[in-house]
């Protein structure tokens, strides 16, 4: 009996230890962002100080600097603007396509769906060089519209994939009944299928928006002026003046920008995962 | 009334193929124009001498590939791309399996812990990477401070994490693994929760210990989901350029360049579109292999 008891304690200790170690390893950089954001420069840049403690009073200077002396707010606005427009375009393209592939085209729809999913695997790092010429040809260099044009290349395929699964779970009989009652197929789609798919559509909205905020390569390639940056490029590139890193402001910016995104993503995580697992989990 | 509704239904059915095509063709057209089109343009550039700011270009055959294959930077880039992709995947799969087992058991505060663990994946990677750049700073690195405090190094003598080639490679590898670990963990966790509880329990009743249950019963059932985690993980790391660009910009002396970051350095910053395009095309073989396996997983899931 005592042996069994001690082995249970052991397994609890190991359990807690494993979780604690991984949590610290994974979350530490964000904890460090918090610490750095509120430390005075004298404290940050004195090597004798213990960096884990506040050796001088905490300060809001970095946040003030960030919001008043830099274009940070502008970048947040740019990101929100591009995000909203890309979400709208993605919905317009992906919702009808996913419905049509899930319902109307049978076996063919299945294959086309998989083909579209495969385009999600074509990475920005393969396309940014030719696309930079396309953007130049269209005269969209250094314009947010370049990003709006290009971002749906990675949001549309995955959204179609997510929504296809969603529409397939709606019983066909529902639309048949509506069509018997006098609605056209398209009418049934607009008036019946879309309203009951709100949660699936919301998943796509959040997923698309977070993908836009996380993008880096296209924004780096197409956008050059400071005031047109997105958060992903503006913070690491334009908060550095010459060789001088404003670490306090940098870390504050990372924190302010990433926490809301992380929070949104977290709420819808299980749905995204079911999209990634491609039916490998029942 | 009955006639009218019957008529509407038959019209709806007759229109279906056309309506279907009308509904998916905008998306397909968009993808053809902005994914397939640029892809072929990249191939076209790779066989030309296209440069930024020069409207003329000529067909040069395999010239770009020949000069790339002779360049030491390219060989380093392809080696690094493979090292980062494969080594980070090994670390991630081992870590993520352990973490998924630990997270499967309910405990108080699991939701909050899950949020913390997910941060590296859900926060924009450019911002996570800049956080690491601060942690690995040449002077004020907190990691160096701890190592000095523990007397591993003398003060001011700690290594330059991003300044020495081998350490820089290790740092980039570490950040890639850090970024990917949460993603693989939640995928594996989804796979674990989908296994009916009575199967491992029955094994335990039959006398199988924890490790035997894990390796002989749970792991085989997890194979499809494990391959999904690995395939996506390989793609995310292999095609990523953000981590390297922010941490080291390929330096010191091109020692941490990867295929994507070298393509950017030559093709965009160096204006040599042709060379950049040719380098990025070296991503394609692995992507095709991964796509093939992805299709096999999807197909198997469909059949069973």
C-alpha cells in the first residue's frame, strides 16, 4: 500500500514538473516582454542589475514613447484596415466556392476541393519574387492595396477547406425542403445555409484576420515607407533607428500587438485544428 | 401550387451545374491568376536574366542554376534549410508528445496554461522573433546573465549567441522549435482525445504499463494525426524566412542563410530576380513530396 501511494505522488510530481518546465520554456519570451516594457532604461542597461527584478521604479515611458513618438498606432490601423478588407474578399470568394464544392459538384467537387487545399501549401517565399513584378506592373508598390490583392492567396484556400467541412455537415434535406417551398437553390443558400453557418463563417473571419496580422514576407517585399507598414514589419524594422534598439518600446509594442491576436486565435483554436487535421481525426 | 413548386425545383436542379460553376469560379480564377500564374512566372524568371529596374530579359538556359550550384552561400543555405527543418521537427515531435500526454489529464488552470503554451504559435512570429533577439542580445542577454551568475562564464565573457556561426545556427533552430511546439502539441492533443477512453483502459487492465500502452497501443492509433503534425511542421519551417531574417538576417557571413532568406537577399535586396527565383524553386521538390503524403493521409481518412 505505501508503495502504491508513493508512486501516485511521484506521478503527480512528474506531471506538474513537465507542465511547469514546458510552460516556462514556451512563455518566457512573453514574460520577458512584460518585464522589459515597464523598466526604466537605467535599469535595463546597467549590467550589474539583476534583470529579474525592478532595480528602479517601474515606468510607463516606453508605452508613452511608443504611442506618441512612433508610427505604432498608424501600423495598428494599417493592419486592421488590410485585415478587414481581406476578410471581406475572402468571404466573398470562399463562402460560395466552398458551398458549391461541398454540394453541387459531387465527386468533382471533392477533387477540386483537395486541389484548392494543396494551393495552401504553396508558400509566400516561393511567390514573392514574381509577385513583386506583378505588383510593380500594377503600380501598387508601397501601397496597402498590394497586400490586399495578394493576401487572399493564402486565406482563400484554407477558408474554402474549413467551410467545405462545415457545409457538408448541414443535411441536404434542409435545402431540398426550402426549395420545395419555392426558394431557388441560390435563395436557399443565401436565406437558409448562410444564417445557420454563422459560426463556421466567424471561424474563417478570425482565422483570416490572424493570418493577415502574422504575415511578414509580402509586407517586407512590397511596402517600403514607414507610414505604410503593418505591425509585423513596422515593429522589428522601423522601431530600430540605425543600430539603436529601443528595447523597452520594442517589447511593449510586441506585447500590445500580439496579446489580442493570441487571445482571438485561442478562442477558435479547436476549429482551426479540425481544419488542419484533414479528417485524420474522426 | 404543387405544380409551381415542382417547376421551381426542376429549374433549380437543371441550373445546378451552371450555378455551381458560377459560385466556385471566382475563387478558382483568383487562385489561377495569383498563385499558379506567379508560380510559372518564377520558373520563367529562373531561366532568364531578369533584374529589377531592367525591362529587357533574355533566355539564358541553365546559367542561373549553374552559378547557384557553384556558390558557397547556396550550399550553406540548402544545408541550413535541411538542418532547421529536420532537427526542429525531431525536437518538436519529442517535446510535443510529452506535453500532449501531460495536458490530456485535466487539472486546475488547464485553460490558462494552454493559453500560455500556445503563445509562441498564435502571436505573430515576427514579434516572437524580436523577443528572442532581445533574450539573445550580445550584451544584455538575460540568458548570458544567468549563465554568468551560475559561474559558467566570467562577466563580459559570455558567448555572442547570434554573432558566432554555430551558436547562431543553434539559436535559429531553437526559435523554430519554440515556435512550432505549441502547434504540434494541440494537433497531437486532438488526436489523443479522439481515441476512445476504453482502449487504453482495457490495456491497463490487461497489465500493460504506462509506457507499453503509449508505444504499442496509443502511438499506432495516432499515426495519421502524427503525420499531419509532421507534414505541416516541415512545411512551416522549411518555407519560413521570418525567423532567420529577424534574428540574424542570414549572418554572420551568410552562415545562417536558408533558401527563402537567400532568395530574398539576392532576388529583392540584390535586384537579381533570376537568381532569387532559381533559388526559391529549390523549395519545390520537398513541397511536392509533402503534398503527396498529405494526399495519402487525406485519402486514407476518406476510405476508412
